[in-house]
C-alpha cells in the first residue's frame, strides 16, 4: 500500500493544530503507521528542502522549519500521496480552497501549516530522512474492511 510523509510545520504545532490535522486523515480513512514530535536540525532541513536550494526563500524556509518542533508522520492508503496533497490545499493559503487544511487555517505562504510529499519518489526519500525503519509500525485495522 502507498505511503506518504506528512509533517505539521512549526506554525501548526504552535497553534495546537496537531489533533485537528491527524483527525482529518484518520476520518478520511488513511492509516497512521508512524508519528513523532521532533526538532529538525539544520542539516536535516537542508536535505529535506534540497530541491529549493537555489530559491530566494531557501534560508527563510530552513530557519522556519528548525525554529520550533514539528510533528512528523507517515500515512498509508490507496492514493494517499495525491489525496493528502488535495486535503492540504494549494501551497499559498490565499489560493487554497476552503475545506482544505491550508484553506481553513493558513494565511501566508511561508507559514502554511503542513508539508506533504509530492510524488512517490519524494515520499520514499522523505520517509527515509525522517524515520528509521523500526519506527514504522505495520498493523491491521478491522475498520479498513469497510473502506477498501
Ligand atoms: P511543502 O513542500 O512544504 O509540502 O509545500 P509545497 O510542496 O506545496 O510547496 P513547495 O514548492 O515544495 O515549497 C516548499 C515550501 O516553501 C515555502 N515557499 N515560500 N516565499 C515564497 O514564495 C515561497 N514559496 C514556497 C512554502 O512554505 C512551501 O510550503
Ligand atoms: Mg514541496
């Protein structure tokens, strides 16, 4: 089954939105297989956002993500990568539809509450950056028989 890496960013943690965000993915029918509250080191931030190294906002992005703890998660389910991105909404909250996480809770692009992997390749890379294999838990939930 497909897995994705999702992360409540420092603004989401500070604003006490962890529960709200976890709840949305639980209610959707996805399966939580790993989660932890953690600080992001400068090295990890630079690796995670490596694709944006040449962008003018790279320094700000690294400073922001290392400024306060994040809540890192791995979720599993059919098409979870694309569906989670839809549930997050557009990168800039001003363009994000109501009903999406960024549309409901965000205002500015620099503080847009949540990160989600944008492709299967990013998901594998990001899960590997943030989680050791033994931190991911494989288990069954009977409720999934009513979803899949
Ligand atoms: P993310 O990686 O955080 O899930 O967000 P995303 O895919 O929707 O957007 P991406 O293009 O990967 O950009 C990463 C993060 O950089 C910040 N950003 N700032 N100041 C700016 O113009 C600007 N553009 C992007 C955002 O916080 C975005 O989530
Ligand atoms: Mg991205």
